[in-house]
C-alpha cells in the first residue's frame, strides 16, 4: 500500500515531507511505496521532491484557488487529500494511507496495512470534547438534484492528519463527486478546513483507527506507543512561540530531536532559523 503526501508551495512543508519519507524508508526500506501529490508549479519544489527520489504526481484539483475562498488559500495543500480518488497515478490503487507531511514514522506500519480496509476511510479520534454544529443539516446540489446531509450529534472530531482511504469505495457511484460538490458548496460553513468536510459529510461512516496511528508528541503515551507521530500544533522548529507553549509538553522535545536527526546540517540550520 502506498503512503501518500500532499504539499503546496510552502518551503517548510517540503522539508517536512523529506523528513517524513526518510523516516518511512528507515522502517520499510528504500523502496517503500510512496507518492507526493502536488498542484503547484514552483521549480524549487519540483526539484526538491525529485532530488529526494520521491515519486511525484502533478495534479490539477477540482477544488483549486479559483473556487475556494481566499481564507483557505494559506492551507490550500490540505484540500488535495479530498481528491486522491481522482489522481490518475492512484487509479489502480484500491486503498492508500494518506499522511500530512508533518509526521514522523516511528514504528512499522504492517499491522495497519495488513488489517481490514475501512468501508470508506479510517481516522483516529482527536482528544477533544464532542461538540454541536450550528447547522442541523447541510445541503448541496449535484447533477441538478438537491441532497441534505444531517449533522451528527454530538460530533466527535476525527483527525485528517492520517487517513486510511478506501479509494475503490469512494469511486463507486461517483461518491467522490458528491463529496466534492458538498465540500465546495459548504466550505464557508465549516470550522476546520478539510477535516471538518470529511467529518461532516461521512459522519458515522468514518471508521475509528487506534490512536497509535496518529499520535501527537504532547500525548502522554507517544514515546511508548506512537507508530505515526503527528506534529499536530507546533511544528518541530516551533520552540519559542507563546501560542504553542501548552502543547510543547510530554514528548515534544524528544520527537523534535528525532525529527532533526533526519536532516542534513544545512536543513537543520534552516529549520532552526524558522524557530
């Protein structure tokens, strides 16, 4: 099964991608199947991904800057994961493991890869309280028909930082077409970008993954249990910002050092300069 990443033109995410893939290959060998999906045109991004030996899919998304509202553009790369079922380079893949670039692979993924596929997608639950959405339902139109999606109550948020996608199921009956129509028409009514869109549209159809597959460094059991460490919140270079102080706890520093170990001296200096 491929591990798939999506990036935009932010140079910090290119460096995150490099460290993530290096940690994946350290566990599963230099030929571990992976793919980077990219919608931009920057030569330095294309060169950086190619030099790292990461297979690249250049993709023109349906949900692009021309359609998504300006407030989403700073995080435009995160919307690419919503369209993986349409990426030509993944047309023969029944399923993929999507990961944000800000992850570090700490233990093998065999148990996840060899387990049963979720009917639609699998995600780990965030350690947040359940909440209620201000809308009881969200509607959308697709192929001249109107559909209504009831909001689950309460809403337990699943993290889209790591998603086991059943691409074959999403392609059936053009479910991905329905989902993208819903996303485009409701992106202004959601709270957390792509994550909210996935949670709201699929609701109870999301399969819960064990927390070890998406484990933030600040989680108490991260060092002992985390297979995929996700720098949710402060990134590895983010050591001084006041807003992230309460999240730089438990194993953040240990995971930060582990992340830095995958960088060259020049890359490490670059990351530390961002802090």
